[in-house]
C-alpha cells in the first residue's frame, strides 16, 4: 500500500484509525511520517519540492527538519520540550 493512500485513509478516518492499525501498519505509518517530516519545514511549514535543496534536521534529535537557521531558531521554544525528552 502506498504512503499517499495510507495518509488519505487516516485523514478520512481520524485518530481512531491509528489505533486500529496492525503493528506492521503502524511501522509503515511511522516511516511515512518520518519521510514527510523531511519534506516539510517544522518552523514555517514550507514544503520541499522535488529538486529543491534538502532541509537540515535538528542537530540533537533529527526528528524535525528546517528550511533554514532562522526557522530553526524561531521554532526552538516549541521543539525543545519534545527534543529534550
């Protein structure tokens, strides 16, 4: 099943769908979410298009990505609670 199809199904079904996923489905969903995170700036929400420069990840956790230093600094107040835990 393709990642776009999974995302669409989850959007339609809401959060309950995540609880109904099999362990394999949850693992696949986590991979899709990580892949999508690499394509979206956590600071401004800018989406990276094919061929654009790669976003840089958080130096500590590598779970969120940013289009530039300004966005990373601006988002740190929000992200540090997740990053430090």
